[in-house]
C-alpha cells in the first residue's frame, strides 16, 4: 500500500494538467498513488492524462457533478492512510510529499498537515500571508486564529489522515463555491493543524475557473450550520464573518439582494475594518469599478483577492 493517495479532480484543464501531473511525478518522496477523477471534461484533458504511462496513476471518468463529488469519489478509491489533493491547474514543488512525510513523523499524534503556498498571477508570483506570529519552521495551530489572513489549509497543499473524513465528513457536493472552506471549518473545530512555514505549492490564478463564475458565487457554504459553535468560539466567528463579507460582496455584484442580506445580516460589522464596512454599503455600480481595479491589483500580485 502506498503511503500517500494523491487525488486530482479534473475538469477542462487541458492547458494545465500536464504540468500539474509532472509536478506530482517529480516528487522526491515516491511512495504514492495518483487517483485522477475526470469530472466530465469536454476538452482534451483525458488525452493529456492518457499520454502518461506511470503505474502509480489510476484514471477514472464520470459524468460532471462538480469538484466536491470528484474529490469524494477519489477518496473512496484511495488505498492509503494519508490523503492529499491537488487541483488540475496547481503545482507542487518536489519536496512537498517529503516534507509532509517528515511532518507526520515529527507530530505522530496529529492528523492534519499543511504548508505555505505561493500564488501565480498573470503578472507575477507572490507568497501568501498568514496570521501566524511564530516564525519557526513548524507550528501546531488553531485553524481559525491562524487563518485570519489566508487559510492555513489550502486544498492543493495539505495532507489528512483518512479517519479525519470519517469524523468531520467529506466535501459537500451541494456547495459550488466555498466547498473547501466548509470542510476546513468542520475539520478546524475538531483538529489542530500542523503548519510548515515553507512554500511547497503554487496556486495558479486562472481567471476562467469555476470559483470565479458568477453563476455559482451565491451557491456558497451554509454559514447557519455553525451558528451554535460561533457563540462559543470567537475565532470561528471572526473567520466566518470574513467569509460572509466576501460572499456579501459577490452577491451584491451579481444583483442578488436576497443573498446579500443573508450574508450581511450575519456579520458582526463592528469587528470589520472601516474599509470593509464602507464596501458593504457602496452602490453596486461603484463597487463594480472598485472590484475591477482590485482584480487588476490581483493580476499584478499586489493583493490576494478582490473579495478580502
């Protein structure tokens, strides 16, 4: 049995999948299996994958059902105790799995492991910023306190013992935007995160990805499911309010007033920055101009997201 199961959901990424797959096959630590779930691609993604001839690759194809269903299916096929994901347009540095293996050996009682990432915008590459004051190479952190700037669990740069999903659950296939954050919240309520403060993966900023499709921006995570926990967990409340803010802005941009009010009314606005409070009350036409400008800044690598 391989030490790691690497799950790759694939949907119309013919321009990226070869580089992504090569980054996995180039890992210094080679004891892994790769499970690729083609989620109904309509481009040449399948042909790109089938051109590889490595015995560690297992390829499956299904009708389109969304990234959550693809990842969940990959987990059902996984034969390893430790599961990791990489999206079909992202990239691992060669030491990723080796470092995750070392993390597991150093912290054998922990179940969730992650590392720092960098972001490749169309103009440049820049490091993500985390709210972790400790500058040591490793830190065992509370997910919510450590994720006020950037989530310390990122889908393409984390490893989980398979029993984590038995306890916390899997990706919610009904959520089309924020399905990863929904799961990280459930995991963060149960587990500490071993964070390696070393850049081991690259997020490729793809302007055409599903997460930026306005058709799905309001089909987001159900924040109400965590209302009871928020009352007892200050860090969780602050973290969810940052995500509510992002979803409220997206809803206003899409003209979805009902969704905007749902997210807006859940925010403790007194804890938001003055800038965020102003953005929430701006007319839509002004907000669109500012967000377009923020997207330009994101392209240049000057900000992580126009919605944060």
